């Protein structure tokens, strides 16, 4: 049997999206030569609202990309709409995170972060797919990789051997599933659909979230609609839904997006029947619902680990953050020569997100009841104070240095979910 050609690397990263590219950057900064394997070529599209929250902006700044962000559309906060009323809410002040965000199309953002990792010293293999893990004596030590040359219609298959492997191939994570990862079925997940429209309001200083999304028949839906001004003549318009709704699987998301587009057409000056491109959609595991996140020789990060906030569907910031945590843990494992150091990754993830994600999962269950969601949004939209602390909780921007209404409410929710171990 002929052995495949073999390459060597310090750490193999499967996936070059937000999590994989960030992991590559931080490992390169620590002095390693990681290899990132990305199935597609940059730039490429992703189903996303394109909004960067203050948490994401901080991580990008830490990766040296603050100046690069200034070319994109900056926004100041969230405009919440419901029942004919709107509230404009500035991002809350925080000792660590900035008070602004950006809207950046993923085709531009992901290319920027991936190429930044290359400048730091990572190797990026575009158009390469990690098709199967290499496991020796129960330990993952690399992957079989296939390079597809679509122009010449041929393929090249080889092996990449590594000290450790990082699984970062997104929400569907074929590579993770090959290693035995799976989603906790009882926990909520989401689905999102989006496209772009030309709009005269493309440079608004607010992203907008509709808390009273309805289907064609006027029925309230357990999710939200979004409008993110891109600043390039277009707006990103989408709808996100939670699986906690009993009739979730019966919802036609394409029709729901069409209904939402007609709902906002006059306000945003769009023709709902002529989007810029075909809508794309995707399924989103949430609240840390995918595991295990650690195994012999590997770590799982970003969307592949279900690291998405159930409060708002935000995953980019958590992709960057889990990648940074993983890089530090891998550094400890490599520098100490102790593979057991990988186990600390789960401990750190639990400390950082465990209680917060548990509260968010409980929230997702509560708003899965359309009537309750309708009444909550009706009450909330009439109270600026209430909505300001709701925004602080939902965006995970609680301040560690003070106890305010948001912190008190959150601590009360934590106390409740501690009594519900399966939430």
C-alpha cells in the first residue's frame, strides 16, 4: 500500500473562518508555525448579519486590525423596534470593550483576518479540505487533506501531521463529527436567513432589531428581524428563529424573510421584490451545545463547538475568543510537553461562558412561546431603562466593577438556572 505524501506542522487548524484564522494568528504570535486548512478560497460568502459587536471589535483590535476596521461602516448601538415604537440604545460603557461596532461583509472580514494570520506566520492552504482525521493509538495527530483544482479538474491528496489539531470548520463541522462531536439535542438551536438590498439609509449609525416579527398571516414568531447598514449602498436584512418554538420546523424562512422585507420596505426605502442577491440560510448550534470540546490531541472552537450566544445569535466574537483561549492552552501543552494540559480548555470555557450560556438557553426556552414574546416586547419597548439593561445582558457586556439593574437581574437568573441543571 502506497503511503500518501506527508507534511509536518506544529498545529493543524481545520477551517479558516473567524475561529480558525484567529487561532492561527495567536499561535503564530506565540512562536509556532500553524497550518490553516480552508475548504474554500477567500473571499467567500457566509450567512451572517455582518455585525461586529464591541466584544468582536476588541478581539480584532488585539489582533492588530483596528486600523483595518476603519474603512468599514461604524455604528453606535442598537435600534430596537416593536409594536410601532422604536428605541435607539447606545452600546453601554465598559472598562474593556469599546462603545461602537462595525458592519463588515463576511467575505471581506474573514479574508482580512485570515491574511492577518499569514502575516503573523501561519500557513494558509485555501481550496484544501481536511477529509478525515489521522488517529494513532487513540490520539488525533493530523488529517488527510485533499486539494481540489477546479480549473484543471484534478485532486491531490496528502497528509498533514501535527502535534495537535484545532477543529474550527463551522456550524456543520464534518471534521468534528468524524471525531465524535455532537449537539445536545435538548438545547436550543437557531436558523438564520439573510440577503442584501439597496437602501438610501445604508449609512445609519444604528443596527436595527425587530422584536415583533410576524409571518404572512400576522402571527408572532419566536425570533427577531435585523437590518444592518453596510455603508456601501446596501443593508443586510435577515431573520433569526429559535428551535424552542413548537412549530419551528414548519416555518418557511424564505417566506418569513419576504414578509419582513415588505414590513420594513417603506421605512428603509427598499423594493422588497428585488434583493441584491439570493438569500442564504444556515442552522446555528448555540449556547456551547456541541461537545466534547476537548479530546486526545484536539480542541474544538467557535461555531464547531456551538459557541454562539442564544440571546442574539452572535458568534463572531465567541469564535475569536475561544480561538484565543485555545491558543494559550495549546502553548501550555506544547511548551510543557504534557498533552493533559488540553483538558484545561474545557475548564476555561466553563468559567468564561458556562453560567452565561445557561441563562441564555433558559431565555431561549421562555421566548419560544409567541404570546409571551409578544407581551415581553410590548412591555420592553416602552421602557428605555429596561431595554438598556436588556441590551447589556444580551450583548454580554455586563460590567464587573458595578452592580446595576442588569447585573442584579442576571444574578437572579443565574440563581434560577442553577436549580435547573439541564437548562
